[in-house]
């Protein structure tokens, strides 16, 4: 088998996840922000060489959270979802 630490190259769209789980866009965005805030999901910008500094964002999902620098945590909006 391959390296257990290697990354899978799955392409997941949040709108598809929302339809599959029957969750609305706003609630799905809130859940996504919360997972990022507690370290289960990280956003990584792809570097592009052709004159642009950054490309698309990759979302890295982990089954064990990593410590998050609290000064970089996104603000989670409170209220109805």
C-alpha cells in the first residue's frame, strides 16, 4: 500500500455536500468555518508561477485536529443558521 500520510486528490464541492446532506448554504458555510476554527480543516493557497501569486484554495481535512493559531481564526457569525 501507499504512504499513509500521502494526500488524496479528492475534488469535493460544498454545494454537492450540502445537497447530499440536505443542508442549506449558510449552515454549510458556518459548519465549514467552525471546522477550520478548531483545526479539522485547513485552507492552503496553491502557488502559481505564471505571474499570479496564488491560485485556488485547497482544503485539507484531517481526522485529528491540529492546533490552530487563535490570532488567525476566522470570526464565526452567531445567529440562526
